[in-house]
C-alpha cells in the first residue's frame, strides 16, 4: 500500500515549530523536525513514524513546509495549497489518501485526485454542519455519535482510534513528579464547564502544586492586557485564581515532559460529543504515566473508572477526587501504571495500523 497521510497544524503550535525548524530549509528537514517533536503523534500511522519508503506525510496547511516541497519539485511560484498537495500525491503515486483535514480538503478536492488513488479516507472527530465528505470512500473517528451524524448523510463510516506513541514510554518511567495536578488545554469564555472545573481545582493551589498550561483565546489575552483593562471586556477575563496559575500552552515533546513531571493529569471535555469522551489528552496523559482524572462519561474501551483512571461528576467532586488520589500514593501509582499498560497495549501503533489496513480492505 502506498500511503499518503495529510494532517494539519494547530495555530498555537506554530511558534514552537518555527523555532525548532530555524536551521532547516528543505522539505525533508522541516518534516523530520515536526515528526520528531511528536505533535499529534497518536494520529500518525506506523509506516510514517518508521520512515517507510511507501509512506508519505505532510501538513498541507503548513505554508513553509509546502513551499519548500514546491521549490524542490519545480512548481510555479504562487501555486495554491491544493495544487501543491495534488502534485505531492501524484509524485508519490499514492494509492490510499488518508486526510485529517477534510474541512479544508473536502469532496471537491477528492474528486480532483489523480487516478493512482484508489481509496480516500477522512478523519473527522467533530460535528461538521455544512461539510461535504461524500466523495470520500470512508470517514472515521472514535466518537460513535459523530459517526452516526455522518451516516445519516449517507456517508460510509467506521470507528477508528488514536494510538499510543512509543516515544511516550521514555517519559512514563519518570518517578520524579513534583507537580501534583496538571491541566494543559484551551480556555475561552465558551468553555463554561471547563472554566468551573479549573476554578475548583485551582483552589487547591494553597497546599498543592497546581500547574495550568492554558491556550487562551486572543480576546481573553487582550482582555487581560493593560489596554484591555480599559475596554469593556470583563466577561472575557479569566478569574484571578486561574490567571495566577496560568502558564503558556505546551505542545509536542514539551507536553510529554510536562505530563511526565505530573502525578495527576486533569482532563475535561468541552461538550463536543455529548456524553462521549475520548479526546487526545486521554492518550497523552495515560501514555506519559500520569494518573488521568477526568469527567464522567462514555469512554473508549479500556478507559475504566478506578481501574485505569479516576472519574468525577462535578467540579467540586473533581477537587475531592484529586485530594483522595494524592493522599494514597500507592493506589495513585498503581492506577497510573495500569493506565499506561492498557493504552500501550490495547491501543498500540501496530494495532492501529492493522485496523487501518483492515478498514481499507473492507472498503475497497
């Protein structure tokens, strides 16, 4: 199988990536640095991580990366993102196109693919009103309710999961974990439930080491600036207790390192798929050996309350759950170890790749 996987960049991650790539100018060098930093690695298929010749990877929305390839391939200056991506697929002689950015490259793009492509697969793990994925042969994700929404439109779907990144194992073995509670994620005024959760947990900071790596919205950052204090932006400002603990967001190996320093990784859904859970932080927290404390809901197989993680029902309950976990070091370590064993075996890269091949075989 000649596999082509396209992903995408999270806007807040770009400054870190540009700094890491400061000494690189070639497509191969830029891509190597990205893959080595492991951003989004649970979604990257095994042949890509192994560097197999038949597998090609890119972030088609990365202007610097894609222009580097276009220059090397002799494409005309000013070629569009679509033209560059299509040229890459054609040059690679792709047979299976796996796209994690179908909102940008939807059905119109798929219908324009060269004849070598015999199968197109889209990953989409969010509600997508108005989107058109009808030209894709298969749409996959790990949220059953979202798959049902796509099925209702007549699209073929299948469950598919992120996988444990083997690079996490070097972080999971760390026993020096001075941070009691870590939260890393986005924060905006729309995340009401998350805001209440963070306020409740931040109150533990008077006697616990609580760290919040928050990716605040642009409006939130402006509202908290000296200039923003003079504007009517009060509803966008975070509570003082959260602002006091807030640190810059972390991504890639910096996130792995932060999780490896933490006893507990706090997770919280943002009401994207109702009661269903299974965001990326689940794989990252469990994979890096922290005890995941998360909100109650329907989790992927293997993620079980009191077995591989701890669940809470309300923000106040979250604070109590954390206190109990921190007071019993033996049990906390045992649950964290069980979580890591589960995620690294039940959701291994080999299993993910085998599942992907099976789905392709069933779809073609």
